[in-house]
C-alpha cells in the first residue's frame, strides 16, 4: 500500500496540521498531496517509517539521475534551463556576470546564487537517525549517503543581484528595514543588539544569556506579541579549530564548518505548525525554556497568529560568506519544493526553490556584530495580507579581498505568538 493510500487510514490521535496554501499560491511540489507525514503516523512514530520507505524507494530507483546526466553531459559553459542560464561552477557564472555587465545598485553586488534544478520532492536522513548506527544496514546507509550527495549534483549557479537592505527606503519609500512593517511586507528585517553573551561557542551561555536577550528583542520588535520562544541555535565558523562535535542530549549544536550554499527555507506550511506544536506539548528538541502546554492549550495558542523567525548575529563584522535573504513578494506565487528530513521521531519539512531572474535579494554588506538580520520562516496568516516566509542562502562575495575572514555567527530559531 502506498503512502497516499495510507492517508485515508491515518491515526486519528496524531496531530495533522490542516493543509494550508497562501491565497494565490500554487500547490507545493510535495508527496502525500502536500499533507504532512504526521498523517501516516504508526504507533506514535510521526510518520517516520512511511517517509523512510519512500526515501529508500527513491534511492533504489535512482530518482533524479536524469537531471544529473543532463548537467554532466552538457557542453562546457552555460546550461540552458527553463529557469534561465545556469552554470556548474561559481567562477563560470561570475565570468558571465562580468561579460554581460550585470550590475547592482549602490551597496549591492551581482553574484552567483545556487538553486536546485530538480522539481521533485527529496529526502534527507539526518545524522542522528538510527540508520547510520545500525551495522546490519551498512550497505543501505551507503546507498542513502550517495543519494544525499547527489542532491548537490542537481543544483546550478544563476546570476543574481543583491540589494543593500539598509537602503530599503530607496526601494520602498517610508519602509524602514528595522520595522515590523518590513517583516510583514517582505519577510526580512534588521534589528540591533548589544549582547552580554561573551562566548558563543559555549552552548550553555548562549542558552542562558543570548536566548533571553533575543526573546526580549522579539517582544519589543513586534507590537502585539504576547510570547516569544527561542528554541535552538547553530554556530557557524569555517575556521574554528576547537571541538565541533554536536551533542543533542547536552543541547549543544556544535560548530558548523560549512555554510548552507543553496536557496532554501527552513519550514513550510506543514512543518511550521508541526514544529510549533511539538515544542509546546513535547519540548521536542527544545534547547530553550521548557513548555508545559496541554494539546488543547497548544491548539488555542496556535489558533491566533504565530510566526517563526530566524535571527542571525555575527560575532565580528562579516567579511566573507554573507547570509542573504529573498523578499516575499517576488516569489509569493511560486510553488516550493519539499525536502523531507527524517529523524527517528519526526519528519521535518524544509523547502527549495527554482531560479527566477526577478527574485528580490537583499544583504547587509559588512554586517556588524550589533546587527541582527531577521528572516521569516513561517507565518500562520494565509490570506496574502502579510509575507508567509522568505528564503535564504549563504554565498561567496566576489568583492571581498582574498584574505577576508569567513563569517562567524550564531543563528537562533524562534516562534513569536500574538
């Protein structure tokens, strides 16, 4: 029996978020008709068995191999796609940008951004999944590892222009980047903080000091907010020479050596609601303040507006690998492509996007340690009156000197309730 057929016999006790679409938005490119894998819960597994079955079937089928072959068999140079001219290599795309005199407004920069060219749902089995520790599944794990590596072979670089978000009022008169109106309209904004956290590599200090500072920042930033919960964080530093190891039990995310160099968003229609409810009722992977909501209390809290905001604060002025954000209006009518992240106890959903030349990208050049870039990952309002989310990526700044230091920053994830 396939996953779609199983939807009809789903566990009535499992929390399945309502299928949501923003007004004017086409259906997502997703499995199960866009319905969460929670609908395929079996014995409290949150649909992980069903998702793993589909993932392994994709591995066995060599799904997406045709896209890889199209890219790898194309002649050297630009590759014509239905989304525009793409490039296998960053440098090739930069040569195209320079040869065609693609320029940016003051404070901006023209550069390559990496998008998927595969319009099919994908799966990732996260590093903590028991699959990777099961000796009897070693060969299966190797096939999955190759499948996941192949995700990167279905991406291309496309030329894009970044605008300086500090100059937002030049593009939207009267709209300050440091305002909740900017977040409502574009899904991006800028905040400021003088943090008392001294060591962002100390996860306990980050949780006990920085989380509370960010919760206060959010409550002050958004009029009408009744509660803010920071629930986890990541630290990024390519050049860090200390212990990088992740320890989920100790609520330590480790230190990331890589930057997410792919256009994506961390949540979607399903995972925005599922992630919120599992935090409120189960404290599932909650690094922040413990929550003690009953299911009924969580439903009542989530019946009003709530949203998920990611906030990125540098430890020092950003010189290379900046964090860049795309504004909602430029992709509001574009279907997202779902990537299912399979844990042992939950199936997360992130999203990827194909390229559009008119995507409206922003950055904060030379972002300072007191500046916090904010991006929306989810909003419960679906009538089109506000942004639902933004999407984002890391990138290589071609204007930075060769000895520029790589970005060192902390990113926290939060929910804000109204």
